[in-house]
């Protein structure tokens, strides 16, 4: 019996040890204590600090629950655990289990319903057009994003994130971002800084205006022998004859000079939306809308104010584009037409198809020649789509789509070329387009909420320097320049 006693004692100790809580080392038992937590209430994802004793310093060895809902431990010491309220948690006790022993809070943690909130956004700075992602909670169905009071277009959204674009007419400073969701408004804690990648431009007022009312609302403009011609439509909608004016930049004090009426057979009083192109000091004019679309094509002599009828344009169209590329004249598109033609001015002239576009319509568009290419836009590619598709035409028959115009440029465009870059104008904004092998890039060089709205633009030479002049629908003249 004396020999059996040590064996019995050893077995008793073994079975007793099997029933004890987990230990970190032989003979040591972790018995956690939960003394307090802060805050005592919050929404899911709220960070909570739990204080007590005998917590495990290895995060994964602490099992924390809110009202029975498991959460992960973010930080752990022997006396404090940092956790977040799990999604789907309900009001109830907080429990901390270490090994086989569980500690329970004396009071409930109150889970508050989720409310509209912004947690963060990235990036924190960038130029106009930068895509920004906001993360948060409870973004609803009716969402508006604003920065500096300007509504920003959003591209993607769900209940916890919004992707939006910094709008072009946001001033170049730091601003809070606002989210308005279902009538409730929240804003970011920190600012987004709008930066300026490169020089910005402005329109300099030349203090010349034709008349203080909208004139030639559907007219056409061109430059012939360094003079700007504008009109070739009714001056106002009640006029019985068409008119036009001329501005000579070398005689600025005279401003716009009203001329005799253009030839009535070339420009009936109600002709609108025609096109004009100048090649080797010869002006070609035609198409447009006169009760119906027309196919008339003329050569116009500004010096004598006379016109010669040429071979008709192959289709009836209006709002067409026309341009000169590598010494050749092209005209086309407009309305629902998808065809671009090449014009040979020899004799009465002749037409041949150049290229057929793959789009729904190219109407009220613009064409800008850069080297051996011309950039034509904007087009609608599908029913109900935005008028923002840009195409590159390379003679003799290549028409390829490049990167779309920014949304702010719809629905109508004018453009000019400076230093091998295209500048697209729509209302008050001017976007600089830099062609490249990947489709080109854009940046806003003028983006304002107030200022002149350009109706036409032209390149002229002043004191031996090429300048870009623009003018409003009232004939107010401005010069484009970089600051």
C-alpha cells in the first residue's frame, strides 16, 4: 500500500489539471478581469478601449464579443484591449475570454444605429479632374458631393464609399468635402487641396463690344487676310436680311464694323448653322439650315462681297465641321451624317468621300488641326449618351477614337490650337488637350464660375505675334493668355 500511494496521488493531480483553465506556463492560470470600457456606446466600427487585468498580450488569444457578436482585437496588453464594435452587433454585455475563463462587463455596451458619416478620403490633393474616394457609412440613394460649394460629379457609389471627380471650377485652395445624402449633410474633417499642374490661363478684356445684345446667334466666323469675319446669318431673329461684321486687329479702335449684306443667294436671311473654311486666301462657304438642311456650296470673295456657286456638297447637312489638313480641304458630319468628304477646289470643285465615322452623330462639333492630324469632337456614340467622344482623323482614311472629352464640355464646343496642344472651350471652362500615343490627356487651364462665355474664337497676328482672340455672343472681344 505504501508503494501505491505515490501513484494514486499522481493520477489525482493529473485529472484535476485536466479540469483547470488554460495556463501560460505550468502552474500559472490566466483569470481575466474586465473592470471598465470606453466609450459606453457607439455605432459599428467605433473603437472601444477595454480595461482590466490578465488579458493575453497576444491579440488572437483574447476572444472579445459585443452582445454575443465576435470582434477582432486591434491591440492588446495585459491591462487593456483595443477593439472595434462589429457590424451587426446588438446592445448587450462585453465579454472577454482568455483560455477557458470568461470575464463579463458589469453594464451593457449600447449599440447605436449607424448614421451618415465620413471616415476618410484619398488622395488628399490633386488637380481638377482628380478621382477621389470617400469612405464612410450610410451613404443613401440620393447623393450629392460638393467641394467649395461646387457640385462634383460622382462616378461610383455604394453605402460605404463614393468615387467622385474634383470639378473644374473649384478654386485652387484647400476645401472641405461635403456629402449630402437623403437630405442630411456631413463633411470631411480635413481639407482636399486643389493643385495647379502647370500654368493657368485667362481671358483679357480688350474693351470692344459690337452691341449689348445677343447677335448672330447662329452665325459663322472665319479669318481672311488677318481680319475676323463674323455673321452671315440674321443679326437678330427679326432681320429681313443677313448681315456680317469685320474686325481688324491692326485697327482695334474701330472695333467691329458692320458691312453691307452678304450675297442674298449665298446667305438667305434665315440661313443658320453653315460652315466656312479658308484655304490659300479663298473662302469656301456652305451647307446649313434654311427651313430644311441644305447642300449649297460657294466660294465667297470678301474683297468684293460676291459669291460663286460651286458643285454642291454631297449631302444635305447643318452644323458640319470644315478644316484644311496638309493642304487639302475637308468638310463633313453635322446632324446625323457620319461622312467626311475631301473637296478639290479646281474649277467648280469636286467631292470625294474621305472617311465614315463610327458614332451616332457628330453635331455642333469642332475640328482642331495639330500637325498631320485633326481632332474632331464631341460625338454621341450611343442613344442618350453624352456628347463627349473625340476622334483623331489622319489622311487619307483613318478615323480613330481617342480619350473622351471631359464631361463639362458637352453639349457644344469650340476650339483652337496653340503650341501643338488643343484647347477646347465650353462655356467658361477651357481644357488643354495634349495628344499622345495613349489617347491624350486633359487639364483645365481656365475654370471659373463667373466670367466671359466664348461663342467664337480665332487666331490673328498682332504686331507680328500670333494671338488667340475670343468673343462672346455680344461681340465682346478677349485675348487668351497664360498668367
